[in-house]
């Protein structure tokens, strides 16, 4: 049977700062992120299957993305773990949701991280094709399985 692509879109708010960057993004600032996740698979053909005709229940895909990305990063301040402890310690004492990553929190690096998190939870027979992370109305990063 034909493989079909399904896409689910998400939105979340997040602040970050880029350690060592030579432009204004070295300062704490925020974005209204948009995330698009595309998976591919064969629609279920078993007549007695509760998900008959679906590649994957959109609700199941939503749950994977919510647990691993939206619930974690929404309304968080995200920083590179190499940021000076004098800064991060104070921020972590002052705010509930400060995340220290092992990488620079650019859209490019986050989209790689997000793709890995999503791939790890997809059901058997479903492949992650692409993840798009839009940072602004005119700027986004994309991850494609075909490029790996």
C-alpha cells in the first residue's frame, strides 16, 4: 500500500541567549516558535483495528511531541550549559523553568535534538521524515531524515 505523510503543528514560547555570539542574540530574548513534525507510514488496513485507515493517530503524535518538547520548553529560558555559573545559578534560583543544554540553543541545534527525541518514541513502522522549527516569521531550521 502507499506510504502517506502526516504532519502535526505546534506552537510554544521560549526565551534563550546565545553564549559567545557576536550579535544581539547574545542577550536574553524570546520567540514564538512553530514546530512542524512530519512522519510517514502505511495506513492501517486491519478492518477490526481501532485506528483503521490511519498512519498514526494524530493524538498519539501530539502526545509524543508534547511530552518531549512542548511541556519541557514552553515558557522556559534555555541556555548553553557552559554559561557562567554565576549567571545560571542566580537564574535557576529566581525562575522555575531554566534549562541548561549541552549545546548552543540555536534553532539548528534544537531541531536536531527535537528530531532525536521524537524518533525515539515513534511506533514501529512509522518513520520521522522532517521537523521544521520556525523561530520568526522569516527564519526557520529544518531537519530531514534523508539528509542524515
